[in-house]
C-alpha cells in the first residue's frame, strides 16, 4: 500500500512548490494574513491556491464556500471540488472532518477515537497555569488576526485579559 503523509503547508512554502500533488487538499482559510511577507492579498491567495495546481480529476480540493465565492471565483480547479460549510466554530470543523472522513473512506468511529488522543498543537490554547481562579493560556501559535479572533471566541464566559506582542 501507498504511504500516506499529511502536511500543513504555509503560503510561504507553497510559493516555492512546483510539483506537489495532494490527493486531498484542504484550503482552511483565506484572510488578511502575512501581508508583511506577501506584497498584497492577491499574491497571498495565489500562493495558497498553488496547493491545487497539480491535482487532476482523481483528486479532491476541499474549499470553504465563502472563500470560493468571494476570494477566487475565476480559479480553475483540476480536481473535484468539495465545499464545506462556511459556518464558524466547531460545527465547521466537524463538517470538514465528516467530509474528509467520507472522501478518504475512513471509519468515522475510528477517526473520532484517534482524534480523542490528539492534544492539539503545541502553543495553541494550552492552559499553563491557574492561580487564584485565573487561567493562564499560552496561544503563541496565534500569529494572525483571524487566529486571534478565533481564540478569543473560545471564551464565552468571564473576563479575558489579552497580553500580545509582535509588530
């Protein structure tokens, strides 16, 4: 059987990709990201779309509905395009997971079981301490405005004091 490798690839890496052909490529988001590196939003979007440049009719491109309509209506996908729900939050993630599981022919129960052991990304919403009823969360993986908005939306109760750095 073929060896499968799962990758998360940044727009920076995609700029220098000339032969990558993911059988199942997922475009997670398009936003005003990394414009300190990319000259403009168009360049950023074109870099992210390189993920799909070498796919063919046997491959799948999973795209948020909102991104396709608004961000790149003229891009010609070579693979089969599957749109996932543009709802925000956990429902969108669950919808994307269900679609991906179905396309890959995976057992949904086994997939859920495996994911239950996944602790998440290092430095992404990690509780580092609780002192006097105050939780301290490390989210240094949060490097974009969209990621910050998502992180803050995870706190539905209580007061949040944000300590941020960068430029």
